[in-house]
C-alpha cells in the first residue's frame, strides 16, 4: 500500500460519486484516494447529518456495485466543518483553501456506516477529481459516497478495537469530566477531583485483572505478577493530574492505554503468562500546579524527593505534609523515603504520552519513539537603567532598560535559531554538539515585566536542548551577549540561574523494542509500511525524567492535533488511541 509520506495507519479508503441531477446513479470507480485526505478530514470537528433522500439515491446507485445485503440507505453523511463546498460534497479547511483559489485538488468525501455489521461488508469504490468538478452546478444533486474498508480489521481478534479504541476513548472522556472546576478541566494534587479519579482508575485496573493499591503520595498502582513474580518488574505509567483549563489526553492517555493493553491480555487469557511482573502507575502529581514543584508522585517512587519536600507550602502556606494529613494520609520523612522502589526490583519504565508538538502530524505518523528528553535551564535576567523624562532626556544620553532588554531578546532568538554562527564555548563545541543543537535547541522568553518602575526590567529565559554541553555553551554565549549589550547601553544586568535539569537519554534497547511494537501495531492496522516509525526528542518534561534515576526508560509519543496541549483544544484521534494501545500490547507480548 502506498503511503506517499502520509504515514497514517488509517485503513484503505475509497469514494464514489453517484447521481446526475435527477436521482439516477451512474457512478464509476476512478481512483484510490490517499490516506492524507482522511487524516485531514478527521482532524477537524465533525457533524453528523442524516439525509434520507440522499441515502435513497446512494442506495439505488450502489445496487449495481454491491449485493443487496449491503443496504447503503443506512449510510450517514459526515459534514466536515468549518467550510462547505457545494451542497452535498464538503471538504476540510486544508483543501478548502486550494478550492477557493481555483487550484485543482483531490479530496476526500466520506461517510460512515451506522453499524459495524454494515461496514464490514462494504464494497470499495473511488472517485478523485477537481474540486470544481465534484461541486459543479450540474452536479448539484449528486451524492458522494465513501466506504472505509475496516471490516476485516474489526473482525480480527488480535486488534481488540472494542477495548483498545472504543472503551479506551470512552474512559478518556469519562476521566476528562472528573474536575474540580465547572466548565473546564482542573485536577491537581490530591484534590477532591483527584480522589474521584483515583477511585475510577483503580476500578479500571481491577477490571483488567490487576491487584491495586494507593501509596502515601497518592499514586495509584495496579500490578500483575505474571509467570514469574520474582523477576524484575516493568513499570508503565503517566500522570493523572492536570494543569488549569487542561486537555483530557495529557497524562491520562498513557494510563488508559496501559490499562487497556493489559485488559486485552486478561480477556485473552494471557495476562498471567507475562514473563515478568508488570505494574501500571498513575502518578499523583507531575504538573506541580498547587505546590509549584514537579514530579511529586514519580519522584517519590524514584527516591529523588528530599525529606524537606514535605515542608514545601502552597500560596496559602499549607505544607504538603499538612495537606496529606488533612486527607487522612499520615506521612513522615521516614515513610516518604520508604516509597522508593528498589532498583534491583525494576527492569525498566515505559511511558506513552501525547507528543505535545506538531512533528508527528506533519510527517503523517500516529506514533513516534522518543530518543531523549531535553535538559532545561531557566534564567531570570534583570536590567536596570535610569529613569528619564520621555521628552527632556536626549536619545544619546538615555539609559532605557526596556530597549536593552528588547535587544537582548532578539539576540537570544538569533543565537538559538543559528547556534553554529555564534557558539564560542572556549572552542570546545564539537561538530556533533552543534548539529544536535540545530535540531533540538529551543529558547523562549516566558515573562517580561517592568517593576517597580520603567527603570527596572525583568524577564525570564527558558533554554532546552538534548545536548547538555551544547546547552551550557548557549548559556555561556548568551550571557556574554547580554552583558555586552548592557555595557553598550550603559545599563546594569544581573543573570540568575533559577533551574537546571540535565537531559535524559532514553534506553536504546527499550527504544528499539518500542519502535518494533509501534511498527507491528501500524502494520496490523495499515498493511505494508515502507517508512520507519519516526524518532524524535521531547522538549517537555515527563515523569520518565524522574524515573530515569531509578531505572532505564523508554517513551512512545502519540500524535495530537495541531501539536496543541495544556488546552481544551487538545485532541487525539480515536484511531490514534487505538494505535497507542495496540503498540503497548505488542510491546508487552514481546517482553
């Protein structure tokens, strides 16, 4: 099957155009549409409309191409928003742009059957042509019919669509409604909503045949011993907390996918045959919203939380220890340290997570393997100048810190876009370091303020890269440029290092296994796949960073629409959820 760089797993699809303005069908198969069209069509909100007259025409037209056991009058037409082209044939916004500019384009017009039983017997047709042909006035009453050839996939026992897709998606939406706020999703460390989420996740784990418990930092554990309870365990996890006004897939997808994969093994009688114990962990706090400190859940399991963590307080001066006590969790410094897992008891850790970026969508793949998690440095830069009347101090004598800060921010952007042109880390930067920076370096200014007056400007800088030496080189060169700009403009500068975290490289063995599992899953769903599963880095932090202090780690990214995350607009296609679950299942089966 040809993918044409649109490496979507979506099953083969085709369409037929019927009707000639008077209701008589005369459609003929013309060509097979590419997968890109279906992916783009699924990438926008869909609205289902039932049109009996259209269904009737489609039914009469289809009788010459399929048996009477496939009644096409049961089809429902999917209208793709936001832009309509023609009265019956609609296209996604990506194709609408070409259509409105009179550029000929092939595009997908599709419908879904109202039941899987009808879908499984669907015939295969195709129609590809110029947009103006498919939506011309002469075809005003024509009907565009599409059949998606997924019937064989639905019947296969090894794909578990009911568990890995339908039930998994339903659970994601159910968990997405568990919120402390009305009207948006907010679920922070051990809040009332988190306590409800704990009970829900625990129920799902038990449904998958797992033994469950909740530790004293609020992490939910579900474990199966498999055939050898004494072997080193595989940990699979992600976080159940959210940011404020969050999306429903960040963190939750990794938890649900793992549980779903184990449930598939459970219903198939293979759960107890696993070669080693497998433990799913839903970590209580990764985002750090309430106490402004990340990885409370995974950090406790990894043993990297200092005892003083319990004394960290929120904005109301409530400490973590007091908060846990209020939730009937009696924790002491000794008990916190006891939550750490013995490294000798753990074989490795795997995390499935939405990409939170646009790369997978751009290359047309639903899954990607993470090669590493970027190291991060946060700086606070303060520029102090001199107050001067806006109209009376000449330009040559002004000491405006805002202008200096603006020049520094532009210099930061230039440095990070073209590091090879600027780096001068005592001549120690190698070609490999510069090459790594060219693909992984991201620098942003997150906040800028003038307080208490215009003579004092403060801004924050976030620098991330997969190469720690390269990141240090960037900081060195940036600091030099900042001070040079301050000297030139006769203002003073102070640079404070607020946070430093080294990059984490994913284990090559685990990454290879995850890549094979992803490939196997996509091949089962798609057929022959010529291209490799993408490998990419993570610019965002994940629980895997904390667990890397305990054991080797591997990560699998899942495509999300537009790369949007930490937003209600965050979205993952149902079939991408399926692909993630199927890849997790394949990984478990080949431990």
